[in-house]
C-alpha cells in the first residue's frame, strides 16, 4: 500500500521545528491526522479517494514519524500545543482555513484545534474517541485495563521510556494485534514504519510527554471549555461498532455536549477505522466534507 502518485512528501517549518507529511489532490484543503502508534501512513487507503475532491494533507504529529521530536522541556506537548503545530504547518502550505479529520490522538488534536482556532477549522471529523475529559470522568476498571496505554505512557519518566525501548517491537506488535477486529493484519510496510519510530529514544520521550499532558493540561482545558459547547463548526463522529467507545459510551450524545452541529455513525471495524474499513470511512468523509 502506498499513497497515490499524485501525492508528494514535504517538510515545512513551524515554531517548534519541521512537520513532515504528504499532499495531493485538488480542491478545498483537508488535513488528516493520525493516531497512536501510527504515522500519516494510516491514511494511505483513504487519501486517494478524498483527493478527487480535496487537496489532502496528511501529516505526522510532533514526535511521530518524520516530524520533529522536540525535547519536552522545550515545547508544549498538550493537544493545544500540537494543534498550533498543525495550524502553522497548514499556513506554511498556503492554507489559512481548512477541514480536519483526526483518528485517536489525531482526533484529540483536531477537536482542540477546532476549539482554539474556530476561524481556521471549517469542518471537523473525529474517529473512535470521546473527549479526554469525558474519558477520565467515566474511567473505571474497564478503562484501566482497556486503555492501559493512557496510564502506562503517562507514568513518571523514565519508566515507560525505558521499558518501551527495551522491547519496542514487542510493545507495538501487541497494540497492533490487540486493537483491531480479529482477522485484520496490518500491511508489513505500515507495521514496520510504526515500529521503527519506537526505536528512537527522542520519539518515545515525546510520545510519553503527550500522554502525560492528557490527565493534566488537556483535561483542565476540556473542563474549562465543555460548558460552552465550544465546537462551532459541523462535526462528524465515527466510531468502531465493536470497540470500547461503542461499549462504554454513547459517543454521539457526548459529542453533542461539545458541538452545536454533530452527526455520526458506527463503523463495522475495530479501532483502526481508516485501515480496517477504508472504503466506508472514505465514503463517510466524502459525504461530510462535500
């Protein structure tokens, strides 16, 4: 699997360093943001169809893939900070207003971007998440065991960093095997790319820094903004029909506490929606980002 030939890779400078990605297609700009433990490669099977109507930009979040892994002591790794990275990267590409879709960690960056930059984000899609504050408020034993990476990666440094770097392939292979629906296997090229970044101490440190911001900065920002229903743009919510989000939450009801215009649907796939069900995800995104 690879991005269509119309796409080209790029690196653009932001205030924290270079953001890496790929761009292709023609039409209104659409930013695609990946989740954990992936890179922009997760959008390979979806991007081509979206590029028929949009200029599609798929980037690596700071710390992942080919984007800069700024030391946590030098930069804000909250979703507010990561959203600024992506707004600056899109501006460097010539886009001051754009649609955005994000999966998992990318979805958290995307909804924070829609809150903090309402004049920039025109439409928002979030895939297989509920907001961070709602996740923690509803946390129980199922959350502790099912979303164990939230606690593990947020543990004090250098414990998770040391353990991950001791067996990075085993760590990522477990995640890639446990979270999809049974029978799904990642293409080896994608799995290799996802593993490779966890061999880099700077990237592991950066990714752990993001998770440490979830119960602190990210949660406090959510608590401040949620009462205002702060997302003013149209919002699409997609979630796994077989995963934790569907089992533990009413995702559309939760997102309607945040967005004034939310619609959504479940997808018959596991957590990694764009890779497990690319045709369905592409159809939903095409219909929404019209």
